[in-house]
């Protein structure tokens, strides 16, 4: 069981690390909140939370604007791409 938990944490860390990198290259700030959430910010205010599955959720006190909605859409697109890429790596033959 411990190996499974360690493996799951490795997968989450790879996903959040790659997603954070992609967002940072766009000038977007993100921060991991606990084991299962990456919070994405715009102008210092939360826009959305990302789950390791690549799902996007609204967050408490989220910023409401056209720019925030665009960032939420871009984050969802990037998260899906990162999740698909990592899933392909996980299932690729050695």
C-alpha cells in the first residue's frame, strides 16, 4: 500500500510540476494547495483549482472577469494536454 501511495504522489507531482511550468511560461502564477489541488491566480486573486485528473473547478472568492474566464479556459486546455501526455508516458512500453 505504501508503494501505491508513493507512486500516486509521484504522478501528482509530475502533473502539477509540468502544469505549473506551462502556466509560468505564460506568466501565470500557481500554487499547490495540499496533495490534490493546484490553485491558479490572476493578479493575485484565485481563478480556479486544478485536480490531478486535469479537471478544473471554481474556487472560493474566485476572480470574475473576462480575463479570468479566458485563463480558466486556457488552464483547462493545458491541463488536459499535460494529463494526456503523462498518461501516454505511463502506459508506454519500456
